């Protein structure tokens, strides 16, 4: 699974992208975020507030219950506001 981090997510986590191999039980966006939080304090802090994390799976905005799998591209970014 390819993870992409944007804006503050990238700054907090310290990289723009990475490839991960989560366990099979990580099958939804919510489970992926929970699993990432368990990877260490940097991830836990960056992903602490569910309302501050937007996710796209294969370039389509996704809700917490959306499915994710090994070949997916998952982008994580803060909410975007216009002005």
C-alpha cells in the first residue's frame, strides 16, 4: 500500500510518501489510521484528531468505512479551506 502525506501531515510525519504492508485485518480507512497511530508517537500526534484527517483512496475521497487493500494508494491530508 502506498501512502501519500500532504501539507501538515507531511511536515508532522516527516516524509511525503511511504510504502507499508499493514496486517490483513486493516481493511478500512479507520483501521488503517488506527494502525498508523500505533506505529509511534509521530504518527499518533499527526493523526490524533479524526476531524483533522481527510483521506482519499485511489484518488477518490473516502469515508472511515471505505475499504483499503494492499495495492491501493491512500492519501492523507488536513482539511482544505477556501478563501
